[in-house]
């Protein structure tokens, strides 16, 4: 089974020539083997400053504050002039997820959002492009005459972090900038809760709902990452209704899960979320990672891993089953899986920002691989039913956990390369359950 993208082949003869009976199913155009997402395009800018700097810009040490465009420009100009910036990373939860997907799959993802019409070498917009995978398709970005979003992390003399956030024009994506044909051919549409909760008059929510309408029209799964507990806890019932009406897959951490469901136990929260969606990915810090979904009762597969105790007894009993959308099951059965942090977690956590986005990228890779394989080998027994994932729930957990570890072990939330070669050569252990 060949996943999307170029992989190192250890065969003398091309893999495609092994079975001439499969030649008729090969297509030049790999339709449906990409993911598309909408994001608030922003750059994370980190700098070390003194207390006088914070006072000049009216910032309170240790707190987060939204600043206007004029203040942001003046602040950024001083940081550049005095060479105080230590890091400038492309940010945004969906941008991070799509970048990581493209690194893992070595294949195309499509980002929808805004970008500065005028980009200077060395500027924040330039850094956004430099820190983004070349496999990410940015051709559909909407140009704006002004700044994209900037999140300044200002490290004070005592090491305390102060955040200054400048939205710029990142929420100015218009509904007519959403290309139906790109969504129609995608394996998934990936969104974040931030897109829906904007200032009155900003066009981003309308653009998001239009993209969702296109996804529903073409039967493309909608994936929502909850973003932060603060957005969810303001109106949890709104988000429950939103999930039920629009979303197939939800990704969250344990704090967001608590805000959404009222359940502190990630397993119980994931189970409750299945009342509204088809598949749940929940990262839980040092506890590890949980997944929950549906499969067909008749074709459930028992695990050969030890059965795990929890709020739901022996909840991982059928974790070797592949996930399906509930509506595609005649007798839907809820299935769950859990995995502890890879190797106990890194010896030193360099960065917790983006670990959940990395886990979601792995899940998206598996979903896209399922579509890719269905197109290449439509008569395969793997596609006798309308499965959502290529791998079992347990295997997706294993892959997502490993990718999440990779991000925890580095400073940036974006992968600079795929998994190490040793693991890349063990594809069968990840994919063939």
C-alpha cells in the first residue's frame, strides 16, 4: 500500500509493476488525496525585552493583551531595529496542522486564509512563507492590503512571558474566496473554533459556513479543533449544537473536553462527544491520548493488547476495529482506544504548543491514505464498507502519539522533517492492522 506522496522504495522493480491486474485502476491524477483547511494566518514572534519596553507599549507583565495595528507596527519596528527577535515562526492551529500533514505525507494540502499583498524580505509575512512546507498549496490565499495576524511573546528580565496579540486583517477572508472545487475533491475540511467567534462585521464566519456547506454537499468530512477552553466555556451549548449540525471529527485536549462536556475524565468526555460527532481525538497531556469512534457491530475486531480499566470497563476491547461514520453503520458500535505518551514523553519538553495539532495531522494522513487507496485499489477488501480511516483505532493512536512526541521534543510547533528513517521503514506496523 503506497501512501500519498513520495516514499523511499527498497524494491528493484517499481511497486506499480508488481501486479499487472492493478494497472487498469491506476490514475494519473490523485484525486481526493489532499486536505484543505481555513486558518487565521498569523506569525508567532518571540523576543527578549526589558521592563521599560513593556511600559512604553502599555503592556502588563505576565498577561495577554490585544493591541491595535498602529501599536503593533511600532512594537515590531523597535524589535527589528534593536535586533531583539529570537524566533519568528509561522503559526495558526490549522496552518500548523496542514504543514505537519504535508511533511508526514510528503503531499499536498491547501490553506485558505489571507496573506499580505506586499511582502518584504525578512518581514513576518516572509517568515510565514519560509516556515511553511513547499507541499502546502498557498495559491488560494486571499490578498489583503495590510498585516496578517501577529502574536508577540515578550520575555522579560525575570523570564516572565507577556503576550501582545495583533489580529491585523487575519479575519478578513471573504466567502467568495472559498473555492468549491478544492473542497469537493478533498479528503477532509479542517477548521478551528476561532473562525466562528470573530468581531461583528468580520467576514470570516460567513466564509467558514460557506466552506462547510460545500463540504456537506460533496460528502467531505468536516474536522474541528476546539482551539482553547476559553472559547468553548463561554457557551458550551452553542458548540454542542455546532458539532451536531456541522462536524464529523473533533480534536481537543482534556481542558477543552471538560469545557465542552462537563466531564473531567477524557474517556467519558470523548464518549459524550460521540453523541454529536463520528470520531474524537482527545490529547490528555501526561495521561496520553484517547480516541473514540464508531464501527459496524458485525465487523468489530478484538484487541490483543491488555484490556484497560477506566470509567468505561475494558473500553479498548475493540480498538483493532476501523472507524466509520455513524450514518454508514447499520448497527453502530462505540469503540475506544488509549495510548500512553511515547517512551514516557521526551526527557525535556521543549514546547507544548502544537502537540495536539501534530496528533491531528497524523489522523488526517491516515484518513487521506484511505481515500488514496480506495481510488487506486477500489476492489480491495479494505473498502468493502465505508470506512473513515485506513488503520484501526489503535494504530491511529500509535501514529498520532509518535508525531505528537516529535513536536514536544522541539522548539517549533511545526515539523521540520518526517519521522526518523527507522520508524519510516516500519510502515506496516503502523498501517496494516
